[in-house]
C-alpha cells in the first residue's frame, strides 16, 4: 500500500496538485506563541508550505513526506526563498521520524493516530505542536477524505494530551470542516 500511496502523491505533485500557497492565516495570528529559533519538523509536508513557514522564522527545518516529488517542490520553494530545508522521504506507517527535540512540529491534513504520542515526546520543553485536520463533519459537504482519515468531534484535543492547549478551534473554515490546535509541551516543574 505504501508504494501505491507514494506513486499517487508523486503523480498529484507532478500534475500541479496542491499548488504552493502560504501558511494558514491562523498561525500568523498566533505569532507571539511560535518559536523563532531551534529546530522544526513538518510531518506529511507535501510541497512544504509549513516547512517553509518554519524555515522563514529562522528554525532549522526538517520536512518529512512519503512523496519524493512533493519534497522536491519543497526544496525548490526553499531555494527560491533563500531558505535551508532538510527533507526526509519516509513512510510514517513503518519508518520513524527524525529524532528531536523540536521547538515546533506541524502536522496538517494527515491523520495517523498512533503518531501523536511520539510527536509529544519529540517536542522540547516549551515546544509547540500545530495541527489542522478535517473532521467527520467535512463529509456533509465533501466526499473526500474518507472517514478513516477524519477526526471525530474533539478527538484532536484527546490526541494532543498531555500537551497544554494554547488555542483550539473546530468547525467550518470556508469549504472544509476541520479541527485546529496549537499545543505546547510544558516546562518541567
């Protein structure tokens, strides 16, 4: 199945799908909560819009994706912007993420529930996890993604435990129903 996923995503990126767009506005609104130094990890990076966001903030950024073509687009975007970006072609269902700690981790539009405990442990104390993933309500207006890739109501809050929730919103944003979270790993007491 992983090779099928890799081939499908490579084809999508080669055909111009998931055009290069900037980072989500809601992250810009949380600027004061986001790091400007340290390391960042963008999980399921695709063409790298979040990876480029972290790199532009001054973080040493690692982009992870199953698609070599998506990561090529991310590297090209970094080169055009004069940014450094380290890319890793990984199938997250059976390969491990690069070791932390990270000041920031992003995971947008990718749901692998068993990955969340690992993401929490990869964060440095005070590090943030930014996620945006569609919920089952998305099926009311959109046939994709299928239910297995969608969050149940408030599920993202549960997946982010034991992190501290900085900001959480769940609902319709334009044509997609999604959950968004910014969570922080607490400093030791």
